[in-house]
């Protein structure tokens, strides 16, 4: 799906520089950046869910240890 992203001139220059250094188009670089952001966000959400489950499963133990 097509999308237009408007970047301020400084960020656009930085994106252009990094894309050129990695031999990528700006489009390819932005796709990779978006995918990395989504994947990182999902990992964080999974980590928080697992931590909450562990805390819930061991609430009594954690309470005793905190005394």
C-alpha cells in the first residue's frame, strides 16, 4: 500500500545519508525501520505479558519475600 511520509529537512537528510551508506533506497530504509519498530513493540508487549503472568502466578511468594 502506498503511503506518503513528510519528514523535516534534517531527518530527511539523515535518512538519505543512512540509506546511501547501506546501499538502500529511502523507501527500503523506511520499510525496515517500520518493521523493526513493530517487531520491537511486539516483543515489549510479550515481555510485559509474561512478566505480569509470572507475578500473578507467584504473588504469594513475592509477598513473602518482600517482608
